[in-house]
C-alpha cells in the first residue's frame, strides 16, 4: 500500500474516531435526538413496580415488552402515560412527568383482583360497626320484640351473642368501641329511653364500668374546657366549642374529642400550649392510619387526610353522594371509601389524576374493613337480594 493511501486511511479513521467517540459517550450518558423537537436531549429513567408483580407496561400506548418491576431507560423528558395491566386485575393508568438525568418512580401501584363477593353471614342491617383494629364487627339482629347484639371475628366463623335487649325494630342502635376496641358499648334508644350495655369483645361478658379517663371535660354556656388531672388539681389544656364530646383514641401526643351528635372531630395537643387545637373539622366517619400519624376522615362528601406530623390537611376527593364509611388500605398509599352502592379504592399519589377503582357494587353498603395484609375485604351490605356480612378477595 502506498504511503499516500495509508495517510488517507489514517486520516479517515482518525476523523471517524473523533466523531463517533463523543457520540458513543453521549449515547451512553443517555443523550438522544428527539425528532419531535429537533434537538438532542438527555433522557430520564422510569421505575415501575406493582402488586402483584408481572404486570405488562405500556408507555404512551406502546407495549414496552417489559413487566413489573422494571427500569425503563432513555425516556424523553416530558409527560408520558404509563399503563400497568394484568389479566384478572384492575388496570392502573397515570400520566407522569419524566425529567432529564432523573428517575421518575411509579413504585406503589396496586392492581386489585377481579372477582365477586361471598356472603359470609346473612343478617339484617339495623346497625353495624367495625372495631378500630378491623378484626371484629358488631351487628344487631331483630328477633321478635328483642334485639340481639352479636360480635363477629372477621377472619373466622366465630360469632358470639353478647346481649339481648327488650327493644324492637323502632329502637335506634348505636355502637362505640372503648379501650382500643376491647369493650363494646351499645346504646339502644327506644321511646325516649336510652339503655347502655358494656361487654368485653373477646368473651361477651358484662363490664361493670369503664376505667376513668385522666382527661376531664367541663362544659359551660358556650364552650367546653378540656383538662387533665394533675394530682389534686386540673391542668386546662384547651377550650373547644360547646358540644357533647367523648374522648376517643388518638396517637400519642394527641387527644381526640368526638361530638357524634354534631358530627365534629377535634384534635388537641396533649401538652396544651398557645395553640393547642390541631384540627376542628366536620366528620361523620374517620380512621387513623394503623402505623402512622395520618387521619382519614370525611364530612360526608369530602374525603380528607390530616397529617399530624406536618399539620397539613389535604382534600383527596369531593363526591356528589354521601360517604358511608372510610378505611386505610394497609401497606400502601391508598384509602378506601364506601357510598351506598359501591366501595372504592383511591390512591393518594397526587401526581396526575388519581386512580380510583371500584371494588364492590351493591346497595346499602356500610361498615367495611380490609384484612391486615390487604388481601381480603369484609363489608356489610346487600347484594342480589341478600343482606349481611360479605367478603371479597383483593390480592392473592
């Protein structure tokens, strides 16, 4: 080969190297040419995981030929529609923003099983209530001119009759769970007379009296003083608007007051202070997060989450028909709520549009509770003309 030819080849290869080497480096670093914008941009990464695993991932309508959990690389910056779907489960869909050099996470996707509910116990729906721990349910049954109060252990076929009250179908029945659910209080209002019974929820035996609370409520003409016993004296913690309050269960550091008649919920700092009232809101139903300091509550139409750690109150959704019950979905950033004809799961991820999945359809849907592992849902309602306690599997 002539010297001139060798020199030309060397120059060509050197030029190719000088051109391609930076391109390879840029390509490895995630730079791509975006034909839509006509510019070279640095891409981002999308991390997608779900319960259950193995869901197909679609990006902007295109099958990525990947299943959860997956790390999708070289995604152009901008808004992208992500879909996770699996046969036999609900579909998850959300539009998320992907940024250059950053990873966008969709890592708390729950796909709920398709399926029907099963009637566990058939009973009328005069009054029902779930325990704070979600392991037991109290319900009332009419037997002639008597009303029977039963407590069911949800995970087992074990119902115990705890009391028989000489009141008929015209009586109003109200349940309250005391001492963190270890005691059930039943108030039967019949022709202006109120009969209250207290029983241990494990055995059904009668409770003589409930231990006195260290929190004292002293009503006056226009307010109620909330105080704590300190030896022979009382320390006033806060003044709250006038009402018929009862002391409820709240995480450490807080005092919860419940005014069932006026549908109000008040949270007070246990140490008092200059601004002791943390929350004063209309509330028909509420539940504390099992392992946290967040309170899920509804005023009947708006669904809220109050975070005691940050003292923030976020509206999750506004509904046009009344909410009949609320609960946390364990282990995930999802909440459950019921209306008369359906039970829904709503994700708390505020990015894009929240996914809301209908879990149950029926009528007269009331108290419900998921199991501690989230795999099963128990609820009271009416389906196909039958009323009572139902179960519905959510996860395998």
